[in-house]
């Protein structure tokens, strides 16, 4: 999320106070041959209509002494535009992916204005990296990225009735 010119990780429980507690795994697990297998407790082992517990992968464990670095947008000649140290989550199903999308949506900065009861005050990007196994030995795979982008709408201050903090948010948009 980009809110008032600042980047914020909507899935990081250290920076988003209302985020659910997320079980952390190291990125090394992503690189293992079992990374493409569904996580334990995936469909078939879970009771119907029971949402899966989200699992988050981070570069380093998060604890009380963990001081997150300020997030910045970087550009790399082969990776393209990216933000290091954002939370990445491995999902074994569509429902797990949607649970993370919904969690991020709940954490977004919104406010009521005269024009909208839930006016988003920030821009957000939700990226899905899809990894398709091309061979049974898991040595060959194809990776694709899908970016869902929601830009905050700019409202005329006079019509929205925004004052104080709401007006400053609108100016940042």
C-alpha cells in the first residue's frame, strides 16, 4: 500500500496492528523440491468450509526485537520494479490466496467522505506469482506474475467535505 507517500506492507503483523498472527517460514522452504506441494492441512485434510491458516514466508524471523527497514521501491535490470522485504505467502489453493487478498483489503487505509462511505485513501498492489510445474521431477517450471492494482480515487476537496487529515490524504493521492 502507498499511503501518504509511504509504503506499507499490509500482510506484515509487525507493521499492521490488526493483522492476524501469521505462521512464518523461511524463504529456503520455497526453494526446496517440496515447495510446489500443497502445505499440510490443504484441501482433503481439512474440514469443509474451514478456512486454512495462512502461512507467511519472510526473509528473517519476526520477533519483538525485529526492526523492519523502511520500504522503498527499487528497479533492477532483470527483476524490474520491486520492493524488497515485503511479506510473501505460499498458497496451496484459491481460497488461501483469497484469504490473503481479503486480509490486505481489511488493512487498507479508508475513510468516510461526503462522496463515499468507504473511500480508499491509498494505492495498493496485490501480486500473485504463479508457478507451474512442467515436469514430474519438479526441476522445470514456469513462473508468471499477475498484479492487481487499486488506485485511490481523487475527490475534489469541496465536494468530499474533507478537512484536516482527510484533506492531506487527498492531496497525497
